[in-house]
C-alpha cells in the first residue's frame, strides 16, 4: 500500500473544477472517461460527480456565513486553497475488489478526520496498480471551519504501514523497518547526503598546487576589481542618463508654462481692460478706447433725446396715444400679449408705457455691450490660436529631442552590455589559460536518479532491506488485457509471483564500473558543442 499527494502541490489546490475535471476524464481528453472506474460522492447533496465541484465551491465561498450561523469564531484569513487531493495505491500484484477500495478510502478519510467533509472518490484503471483518487473539501459543510492537516504525511505513512500489517503483506520493508525502530524507541540515522560539488582524485593533485591557487586567486581578484569599476562607471552613466531625461522634461514643462502664462496675460488684458474715457488715439489700445467711448456717447445722447421727446408727448392726449402706438410692438414682444390687450394696457397706464420704454433702452445698451464683447472675443481667439500653434511646435520639438536622446541612451546601454560580454569572454579565456598552464583537468559529472553528483567513488553497498525494497519496485510485465469485469475479484489475494523485469531491460552501469573496464567517456560540459 502506498499513497501520493503530488510532489509540487503537496495535495493542496484552489480549483475544485480543475481537480475533478482531471480525475473524471482521460488525460488530455476532456470528452472521454475510459480510465474512470467507480465514482462515489460523500456528504454532497448532488449525486452527479460532474456537478460536485459547484457544491464544493459554494461551500468554500460561504465559510464565513456558516461560521457565523454555527457560532464558530470567524478568526484568521480566508482559506484560499480549500482543495485537498491525494491517492491511495495498491501493489500491481494486489487484487482488491471495488467494495474493498471504497471501504479503504472511507477508512483513510476517517483517519485524517475528514469523514464529515465533502469528498469525491474516483477509481482509475489506466495503470497496472489499482488506485483511488480522493478529492476533499477542507471546509466543513456545517460549521465552515477548515480541517487541520497537521502531520498528515506521518499519519498517511503510519496508516499505510498498519494497512500492510492488517493484510499481512509487507510491500514496503524499509517503511516497516523505520516504524519498528520508532516503536522500539530507537533514533533513526540521518539520511546520507551526496555533496553537490566534489573534487575528483585525478584533479586533486593539480588543484593542490600553490602556484595554481595563487594564480587563480589573482584572476578572481582582478576580475572582481574590474567588474566593480565597470559597475560603478555604468551606475554613474545611468544616473547621468536619468538626469538628462529629467532636465529635458523640466525644460519642456517650463517652456509650456511660459507660453501659457504670456498668452494668458494678453487674454486677461483684453477682457479685463477698463475703458478710458479720456484716452487719445495715440496707440492701438487708446484708439479702441476712443472708439468705444464715441459709441457709448452716441448711444447715450440718442437715448436721452428719445426720453425727452417721450416725456413731451406724454403731456398731450395725442402725444401719449402716439407713444402707446410706438411702444405696441415692443410691448407685445416683451409680455406676449395680443395687439388689442397690449394697446389697451398702454393707453390706460402711463407706468406701463414708461416700463416698456425703459426696457427698450436697456435692450439698446445690452446690444452695444454684446457687440463690444464680441469684438474682444475675436481678438482673444486670435491670441489663443497663436498660443496653440506655439504649444504644438514646442511639443513636436520635444518629441524629436526625446527620440534623439532615447536613441543615444540605447546605444550607450548596448555598449555597456558589450562591456559585460567582453568581461565574460576575458574571464573564460583567463581560466582556460590557467587550466592549460597548470594542467588542471575539468571535473567530471555523473548523473544519477537524484541529481548531479561529482563523486567518482564507487557506490555504497546496499543493505538487505534496501535490496528487498528496490526489488519490489522493479517493473513488472503487464498482463494481457482481460474482460472488463475480470480485473476485480471478490477477495483480496496475495500473489507470490516474483517480480520479473521487462523483456530487453538492462540496468545502466555506474561510472566506476565503466572506468574499471575502460569504456567510460567523459562528457564535454563547457564550451561549444562539436558539430557533427
């Protein structure tokens, strides 16, 4: 019996939909599900496994509300990874029934204290070993609390060991030996660590050369000092480039503000200038003031004469009738009344005739004021058009200067990058000359299953328990396909068939063995690869 949570995710995830869509379908084929055996849902309202992710997602989103209703303290942050997925795996020689697989999955959930949580059990048949995937919602469907997964790795390991003891079939002797030692109170020996870097015996004598070490230290000091000076110089160049860009932008902004302020002053003078009644036409502004004064004087004289004639006509019957008839059109336009009602009002009331007359005078004054304001507006628009043209020309000039500055800065950056490339090439050249001068042999790298190892020493002998464990995990010849119902039997059986390797399988020899018979060929790790 074994279990697996995934090396990258450690069994935790964020998407119920993604996890269940992967488990309920074939790999890379979302529309087929040939590898899926039985499926069972636990603590879910829906019986459709394809809709289970929706209910599990809603439960995770409503965790805060459920805590409040259940009276649980809503402390801590929201659980952003509520998905807990793992699998339980039998040995290829084991033949568990579907009912046994279901009971085992329920047992492991109870061991993890997840038997009250929402879960989906999915059996896969695409591998030679029977296995069941379990996808659990860590949010409790009633209290909204998150399940605690402290030491779940140890709990699963202990459960798998107890399962093998109960079935009386030890598939992992190394794990059984570990727990026997722990139960006996013994302290486990730490796992041996393979050093990442190791000086081979062939290069040790050359590397112990004092002159070689001094020369190597001199090369490192020289390269470090040169790199420090180059970095300092390039830092100053970067600051200078930033200063130039900032100065260009400040000059552009200051020029814009100057143009705007100069033309705004002229616009303010046009609108806010007070007319001088006694100005003489000796300048352009004086001529404008003299012209406006003449217009106002003519208007006031005309209105004064009209008012005098109006008052003279008011003294006679025929006169005020003529005043009423003369104001009839203005009165209808002002009040909106008809001709006869307006005529009757004007004939009956002298006050009404004077109000219409004053309104007529006010319209004349407003017309002259609007005329002079329109003239000022035309002059202000000409100033604004000149301002906009100057601003546009300034913007075009700034864009040209900015592009030229950016191009120059890009060329400087390219030269700096080339300096670093030259430094790297020089460093490689110096180290190659150093190796050639002192006959330093390159390190040989031996690739193993756990990573890169520079050790050329022979492998350590394995213990009997390790040999048994590694022998149990060797590839087993896959049996011929049978009928779909024949792969599941009603009783859990133990097969005593030896683990036979696949036909044509040959284990790769170690580097020490290949060096012993002279077939070892070192690989060229550094430098360009030879062309075929």
